[in-house]
């Protein structure tokens, strides 16, 4: 069995088109978090990767596409396709090292190159599972769980604490037992919204805080101190990802769990967070961090340090499905971010939607990733094919 075709499809759902004009888009969609204040978010995007073999099998994967899916799509086809054609899709580890090594010499070991590699890697695992007639989680060693506990994300930047409280309450009424609140607007404002959310959801609901790299050390510590009475479960990415020493300092002094890792795109970056004792929870994104092959390594490395993984969950349902198989087979898995931010691509891309039941996402059954992409939805959001 040999690879004969590699295709990348850029998908986009711009707010302007959804709402009939940029002036009609709600403020909390344009600027939902600290990393999207200076540069507004203008919609949703994803990059699908399809790999076909000479015996008619096809695998599907997803490369992180925000905010310009054409970039990862071009990298898949211009950089990786020539190397993949004629190779066996069963060689997932060999091909991962080959494609990563191509970029390593140029210093492209995070960012778009790893996102593109993630989409290829997912598609190869999907193909391997289909060829062997097994779900991916079995190929990864078997399932510790087939129902994956999740938290609802996010309660975005809203104008008034009462609005944040109502948003959080709605998640709880849907059956979620954990939620994420975006922070990063100054400690006083953050705590006002946290206090309203805590009052609305009660003491039994986990409330995670996510600063999206929006603070310096002093402000992050101020937030941690003033937020403590409201029992936040963790403080996520309080600092820019490059400031590992600052993050370690916060972890020592904040009195809260510190979560980070969605901006790390390989096990090398996660290794630095772990060895410098900067985190309590690691949060890789499978569509950013090199796909299934690399997040396995990240989870195994974290396990050696006694650190759980709580993966970042932004993406379409293709990346979510791949994450579910990986999390099923990961012993140190904690909880998964189930993103509920408006995303028609995520909701419409599969013929059979993923199943949320009792606060858990069910791992898809069937060979490979166990999913089928809806061709009509692909065409609806396709802006380019490569």
C-alpha cells in the first residue's frame, strides 16, 4: 500500500458572512480573549488534510488553520506531499521524523510547520486504523476510558459581570460540571467577573481561568491572590510562552495550579516547562503539536514528571475526534477543553456529529478515527484546495 495523493483544503467561516456585515458581529466574538484585543478575531478556520493510497483507502486529518488556513495547506502540499508520495502510510513514526527533520535544519520547529505536520500525521493514523480494521485508540495501546470528561469553554470577554454569570450558568444548565472564564483585563475586573460566575454556578463547579498570555509576573500574581477566595481550579497561560522562568516563579508563589502548553508545538518545548517546574497541567493541542505521534510523546514525558495533560480543544470536529482517540489511550489524561465558541465548521463538518453525554464526549467507534467528513459541508466552507 502506497500513498498516491495528498490534498489540503482550506476552510473558512468569516463573521462578516455569518452576520451579514462586520458591524453586526457581537463584540465578544471579535475580542473574546486577551490575545485578540489588539487584533480582532474575524471568524473560524481549519485546514483539512486528505491522504489517499493506491488501494482506495483515504485518511483524514486536520492542521490548525487559524487565522489563515491557506498557509498550513500550502505547507502540506508544497513541502510534505513530494516526500509522502510513494511511501507507506503505515510508517507513521518514520514519516513523522522525516518530515520534522526537513524543517529542523531551517529552525521551523514550531508554528505553521508543526501544524501542517499535525494534519498529515492524523491522516496517516486514520489510514493505518482503516487498513488494520481497528480504531486508533487500540493502535495506541487500548482505551483507559471511552467517555472523555470535558469542560465548557469559554465564557469570553463580556461587558458586565452579570453577562459572564449568565453565560456560565447556561453551560451548567447544559450539564457541564467545569467551565473556563477568560481573564486578562486587569485583576480587579477579572475578579469581578469571576465572583459573579462563582455565585452563579455554586461551589461544586470547577472554574478555570485563562489569561491567554496577557499578563506580566506582577499582575498575574495580583490576580492569583485576589482570585483565590473564589476557588479557581487553575490559572492558564498568565504569561507569554517564552517566559518560562516567570511562569515557574508564579507557580511557586501564586498558590494556584498553573496550566500551559498550547503554544508548545513539540515535546522539546514541553520538556523545558517540566524540567523548570513551571506547570501543574500540560495543555497540548493535537492540531498544533505535530499530531497524534507527538502528543503521545508529550503525554508520556509529562507522565514521567507526574503531570497530567488537559488538552487544548480549539479546532474542527476532525481534530477533536483525533484528540478523543489519543486521550482514551493516555493514562495521565485529566480533562478536555470542549470549545463552545461559535464555529459552524466544527458543528457541520461530520456526517454524524460527535456525541456529548453526561459531561463527556464519546470516543468514535469504527476503524481509524471512526468519523466521516460531510462533502457538502467541506464545499460550503472551502476557500481553496491545494
